[in-house]
């Protein structure tokens, strides 16, 4: 090696060493890794987990919905060990919020999907079941809204707290739809596993929620979702023989799950599908895949079943999101904003027909 080459090599080595020292000193800030906000005397201010996210708390600071003893506590991020800056999950959520990611005007359909991640009500798996869907839906002109709901592990009740968070999120997005260039008639929710335990009730209990929460700036704003998607769902309101009333204007639903390899969740998916189908609700679609297990379950080769958008080693279950887009497009949600969807027209026609089942009202 020549003397010139040796000098260049030494300079580059010093630069590399300085970069390593800088990274070690600056840590997360130097790498632009997202971190929870600080704890102050005010309610905790949730921070965006992805660049460009607009974060809005679900409730005003003095809301009786909040646990005022804990609302100032910071959230806790569980970071990926393999991907710097990637948040795998969040816990300790006491000031629930939405994080809105809008799309460019030229491709905007006006549709918005609220993403309710799973995590067995212990954690919120926002990496694979929320953040990954932001660029995916962007490509279809669909705004993505990440829901950070309260968790049972932090002392909250799924039905009276977390489900209310989901319904409140729908109302809040609808209230601010014009500001975010969202069509107020194209707002729905997609729930994964435990998150589907929030999404499914929104299809049934929106009128009750609106009656009980008819004060403040959201008074008169409907929490009815225009569509619902349940992905490898936990138990729905129809589980274990339950038979809640189905409103005549219940929204269309898309359901997907692995089959015998994820039998429990597949049965819960079928509970919901059969009830909606029996009630005659239009545009109910379900895909149960013969080869597939629940995220995290061990596969025959020793690997673990992936979640969300993962290809799942080429198995058909890894393409469920394409079937969802087919359904979504078929119902008119990918048209330009302001154009009435087929879904809305079908519901209107169904509601105008004579009632055919005692289960609907």
C-alpha cells in the first residue's frame, strides 16, 4: 500500500471511529429514533411514531373518560432489536390518541382506515399491525390512522374503555375530516386479533355510544364506521353463543383468518360472519385460509407466524391484504372523494326493505 493510500485509509478509519462515538453519545436522538414525550404536570402528549404523523388525543384533558391519576404518565416503547428506530409495541397508554397520516391530493380517495393493533390487551403491536400499513394504504390513496387505545394490562376494561376509544376515534376523524381531506362517508376501522375485539363492536353499538356521549364538540357526530375489517380476530360480541341485536344499517365487513391452524380465532371470525350474513347485512366477505396460524405461533419448520402484511413465506394467507383491496375497491371506497360508494347505496336499499330477521332492528 502506498503512503498516500495509507494516509487515506487512516483518515477514513478516524472518521468511522468518530461516527461510532457520535452515535454512542447521541443515542436515539442522533439516529432520529422516536422516543416517548416527557412527563410533565399536564396530561401526557403522545408523540408520532412515524414521520409526518398528526397526533390528536381522543379526549379533552378534563374528560371523565380519563384516569386523571395516571394521565400524566409517559407511554413506554418496545423497540425492535433488529431495526433501529422501529417501534414494535407500546404500553402504558393513559391518554389514548390517534395518529393521522394523510395522502397527496392527486391520489387521495378520501377513504381513511383506523388501525387497531393487537397484542392480547397487554401491548399494542403498532409496528406490524399499524405503522407498516401507512405506506401500504398511501399507495391506494387511503389515509391511515393509528389508534393508541388503553390496555387491560394497564388496568382498563376492554368493553368500557378500549371499545369506547375505538368509537371515539371514528367520531374524531369524522369531525376533522374536512381539515384532513377525508371523505366523512369513507371512514372505517381495521382490527387485528385483540384489536378486532375493538373493531367488531363498533359495527353494533355506535348508536348507543352516540346517545350516551352526546355532549361537547363531538355531539351529533356519528361513530358509525362505514366499513369494518377483522383480521385474525379475537372474540367478537357474537362469541360463545351471544346474540346481540344487529342494527339495520350495520356496515359492510371484511373478515380474514387462518383456518384449522388458528382454529379459535377462525371460529370467532365465523361467529361474526354467520350473524351478519343471517341478518342480511350487505357486502359481508370472509376469507379463511387452510394454511395459516396466529401471529407468534410456531410453524412446522420452527419459525414463527408473522403478523400484518408479512408474506408468510409465500403462502396464500400472506396475500389477504390483496383480497381486502379487491373488496374495498368493489364497494367503491377507492373512487374520488364525494362519490357515493356502492356500500352506502346497498345499505340504503337494505334499510328500506321490510325487516326479515328478529336479530336486526
